C-alpha cells in the first residue's frame, strides 16, 4: 500500500517535470502507482492533490482554469504552482 507521502512525491515530481504551462491528470498518477487497480485509488489521489493545493504546492484546474478545492465537481488537472 502506498502512503500519502509517496503519492504526494509522485504528484509533485510529475507536475515539476511538466512545468508551469502543463498539467497532469490524477488518473495518470494512479496508473503509474497502481497499475492493476488504479481506479480504486482515484479518490486517494484526488485527496492528496487537494492537500497539496491547500499547502500552495500545486494548482487544481478544470478546463484550464484554477478552481477552489472547496467546490470541486468533475474532472480535475494538477499543475505545479512554482518551480
């Protein structure tokens, strides 16, 4: 079982690789860490991403626009907030 720290580190590493102008889908992170049952871990990935957003480390977007993590509905993407 992967801990939230491992998930957090993977999100940050991939987001940094993509840079300030590109984003990553939570499902990409899930597939990297949980190849066989990634769908069952999507909620955990989203929760870790939201925690990172609240710490100012990433930006959560929908349709390319930053959104409040207090009112998220639907698909999200994750961007690094600064390099």
